[in-house]
């Protein structure tokens, strides 16, 4: 195969990294854009009341951006250091911060372990993000994990008035997504599937149309 042909085909690892970066940038664009708008308003505004409202906008946008960055570092990066485990409290704070801005999603935390495998935390966070985003009108998001008999069992359950899980996201999680259908929207779900498989596990999904959206994953330690 010629070098030109190789370049045309692309590098799958680099292509995936580009898709994932596009997803993260898309999610950060709104709060960062709001922060920029607030600064522009502050530069031209002289009314004290309006300046106070601009400051509120800036504070809210900064908090939302910080919460998203903390979540992304833990879900996609190497946050938590170079050890093999992460305190579940970090995951809980990351999930609560991710959904705090909208106030639409209530979090139920069902994890008592003092530490969790870093791979398990990444999987848990990504499943929680997908389930929470599927609660388009808000609802309850319950997150649980348990270490038992040498395995890590993860369960995420979302319930609300309206649940919409994109079919391509479902396909990415179930392992049926076509390579050419991988996109910035499905990159995180595809990565989650890969993490579970490399941990010797599998992902379970509730069937479409069920009253609750349920994800499960079982990993071997």
C-alpha cells in the first residue's frame, strides 16, 4: 500500500481522537460563548443593575465550564493521578456538577465502595452522561456500582417523562454501529463499549420503549 493511499485512508486512532475532541469542544462551546458574551456586555454597560446581571451571567458560565472540564478530565482523561483506582466521591461530584446547571436531573448515588477501578469510573461516567442526556424533560438518574466476587457491576438507570436515546448511540453501546457511522456524537458511546470489552465485560441495555432507560456493565478485575 502506497503512502498516499495510507494517508487517504487515515489513521483510525487519530480519526477517533479528532471526533472525541469535536464532541468535547461542542459541549464547551455554549458556556464559553456565554462567558464571552457577558464580557462584551460588561464592556459597554454603565447601568449598575445591568452590570450586576452581567456578573451573574459570567459567574454561571464560569461554573458551568469548570464543571464540564472536571467531568471530561475524569471521563476521558487521566484525572485521579496515575493509580489504578479513583475515589467514587470524585465521580459523584463530577456527575452532579455536569447536571447542576439545568436543575432538571436529580442524582441518586448508590455506591459505597471506598475506591473503584479507574476504567470502571470512566465507564460509569460515560453511561451516566448518556442516560442523563436522554432525559430530555429531566427526571431521576440513579448510579450504582458494586465490587463482588472479583467483578465490578455497574448500573445506571434514568427515568423521566420523556426518554430519547438516539439509535446510533444505542448501536454504539451495543456494538452494532457501522464504522462509517462513527461520529462526534457517538464517539463517547463507542469508546465506552471498547473500555468494557477490554475489561473482559459486556454492556446490557434496556429495550426501546421501556418506561426506564437502564444500562448495565459487568467487568472482570
